[in-house]
C-alpha cells in the first residue's frame, strides 16, 4: 500500500489483524507530489510500476478513484 505517511501505521496494523501481513507492504509518501498532480492513464501507471519492479494485477473502482493492485514483477 502506498499512501500518505500518517496512514501507514494503521494500515499495517489492519493487515496484520486480518492475517494479511505476509502479503502486504506499506510505503508512505505523496503520490501527487511524485507524479506532478495530474490524472494518469493506466499505461502511465504501468510504466511507473515497471520502473519500480512491479506489475499491475487488478484495478477496482472505488467511487471517484480506483484501487490499483500490484505485485512484484517476476
């Protein structure tokens, strides 16, 4: 999970409470600062993930946003 730094501890605790900590990693940061605060297309996200050694495995709509699930690239 990549989210604002203040959310990371609670997310890690929630994953552990659900028994998901073995497949859950947390990283704090501000995605909008990293990407220039503009809307991105999936291909752009895929390029960012690939450069980070990750691959997209699922996209789930969440209201005005979407949750993008990634895994380490193999």
